[in-house]
């Protein structure tokens, strides 16, 4: 049986937590930052958990990362 391939874009963008949730970078931190308040920019630091409705789709893209 051949191995399943991982989507190369997904492996660069997502990481699995120990509980099976998916961590991703927060949106809104790339450009046009002068429009955000400083507090908003600080709040966008770090990683964020992916919404449960998106998790199933991303797990399909990463079959060996604890996915379905």
C-alpha cells in the first residue's frame, strides 16, 4: 500500500497540540498594521487554536500528524 502524501502547504502552516487540536498563526498581522491599535497588534502575537469546524478538513491534509 503506498504512503499517503501530506499537503506541503499544510505542514508549513499548522502544528498539532498534544490533545489533537491544531495551532496556527493569527490572521491580521502581515500588512496594514498602522490601521490597528497597538493593543490589537499585541493581542495578535503568538499562536491560536483553529476553530473546530476547520479542524476536520486540516486533519485530512495531514494524515500522519494525528489526523483522520
